[in-house]
C-alpha cells in the first residue's frame, strides 16, 4: 500500500514524498506524515515533532481508534478507499493545520459506539446539527455542507451558530476539538 500511495502522490505533483522503505534525504522535514495503525509510533512522532499526522484507517476497531486519537497527535483520519480529490483536500487541510476526519470515522467513533450519548457530552444536539458537526469534522465549508445536506448556506450558518451557543464555543476548530475531546 505504501508504494501505491507513493506513486499516487508523485504522479499528482507532490514533491519530496518519502516512504518508510526510502528514508528522507538529509535535512528533509516532512509537513505531513501519512501513517497507518502499524506504522504510527511515539518514536516516529518524536523524530518529526512539527509534522502533522494523517492516519489511514485500515479497519481500525472503534475502541482502538478512540485510544489512538487520544494517545497520539492525529490531525486527520482517512479511509483507504478515499477518492483522489478528497485525499488531496485532506492533505491540504491537514498541512494547513486543520483537522480532517472522514464521515465514516466520525460515525464509528460518535454514533456506532454511542460514545457521545454515553458520556452526555453532546446530548442537546439535534440530528441535523450532528450531521453538520460531522461535515465540519470532515473539513467541509458552509457551502459544501449546504450542497451535501440540501440546505441553504444561510441555514447552515444558523445551525452552526446554534451549535456554537449550545456548546459554548466560538469557531469551527473549537467545535472539532470539542467533538474529539467528547471521545
């Protein structure tokens, strides 16, 4: 899989792509580390303290995913079947310091395991608001959320304002952080 990702990135214009099989040249400092659960170690993170970490979810159990999110400084989660345009967007978003979590991962962590409702962290959020939170955690803009959920941009903005008030937060990054801490 490493070789396939390497070839995909190189063919799409990404410079300085390094795999675990081909160590970096002297002085190379990666912006993003693309890892799976088997290659993610504290040692790797210590070697690259400034790099953002993008985890490929290759079928990680919900409990392991929760533990991993809390134990490592993960900046994003991707499934291996992510389409190329979303993969590129995830790389861009993560390299800019934002969080990227695909909807399937958010659902696995928040809904399938019932973690949020068990802890009561986000109990007052409506179903539609939770859909919007899921989209924000994926890095979608208000316009993209509106298209996905068949809403107007104004309605998405109104929902976000209500969510922010309910959770006593002021912006999208705090929403993502709050959602992650609810795990």
